[in-house]
C-alpha cells in the first residue's frame, strides 16, 4: 500500500502530478459548493462547506471516518439523504441544488458509491448494457432536463478495462474486488459522465490491485473526465490527485495542491493520521 515515504521516491510521477496541478490553476471551474449545510434528519453533517473542482483535474477530498466525505458526494449527486438546507451547488454554471439524483446523472455527474452496487447475478456485459438503458434519451421525456453527450461505447470501455473484456460473460458477483470496482467505474463511463465522484475506490483491495485501479483512474482522467475522489487511503490519493481538500467535522480545513498537502506534515498528522 502506498505510503508518503514511498511516494517521495516516485519523483517522476510526483513531478508530473505537480505540473498538472499548476496547469489546472487556470482551468475552468466545473463544480462549486458554496456554504453548504447538509443534514441527516436533525443531524447537522456539512457545516458551511465551500469547495470547487476544476475541469479536467483529479481532486481528492480527504478526512477521517465520519468527517463528512460521503455526505459531500451524496449532496453533489442529489442523493437523499442527506438534505441540503442552505447553500448552493453549481455544476457547469447551473444551480443544481435540490435537483433529483436522476436529473443530476443526466446532466453529467456520476457517483460510484463505496458499495459499488453492481448486479451480482448479471454478467459484466449485462451490467454495462443497463447503463445504456438508463442513459437513453427517452428518460428525459416530460422532465425539465436535457440529455447531455453520449457516454463511452462498449468497445471504448473494454479498451479502458481489458480485464473486463476478458470476463464479459462472467457473472459480476464472481469477479474479484478490484474487478468489481472497475466494473462500477466502467458502468458510470457508459453514461454521460463529465464529473465522476469516486467514493472509497480502494476499499478492501490488496496493494497490487490498488495500483491497477489507480492506473484505470488516471487513464479515465486522461480522456477528459474530471474526478472528485474520496479515499481513506490518504497517501495513495495524494499521490494520484492534482489538488486536495481535507474535511473535518463537516468543514474544510485544508485547500491546496497535492504537493502542498504532501509537505504539510501538521495537517496530515492532525486530520489524516499520516
């Protein structure tokens, strides 16, 4: 598993990531949360939370368990619970606060949840086909939303994930943990995805498999998909990301480049334990 000491030795990759972060400083703003307060019933989880994600970057949202990371992703994706009671969420220049999860997905935001939520009794190919059905333009009839661009074709998805191509007829429930994670990501790519929200993609994976998933995330980002990554494995996420936020008790306590967080030992020790 990645450690910050290991990451220091990856000078080529670290330099590449830092350059990307500098270039992203002038990138177009794709997502912005302004003073968001979100609740589960009467439990106040997100407190005046503000953050933004730029087009084309990998942005990490880090923090300890219970800090509000998943609540942030669910709020962006329109999932309920939680309930956003104040503040605003803007995506691609449009206010999407309170918009339903179905309409958020059609607008171009895809959430890959921690549980992955693949259909275990269906084959890999059938899981991917379901994403095509969901993305069908007929789903916008009678709704105040327009379908966005098309997602990846099946061939493009299999090019990104050769292992899934080899297992296209295999039941998804029999795949390894890493393969199931790849399938969950691939299914999101079959939809119109401009911003992918990844919730704990390394959860339960062996170190070598984490590297495979990291490589897949980088390839997806290289195609132009913006990524907001929530991850408990802070060292791995910092190594992968261009920029990072640290959240604690529902509030942002750090905002900067991944390189800045890597060098900020006090913040890492206090809020991340690394």
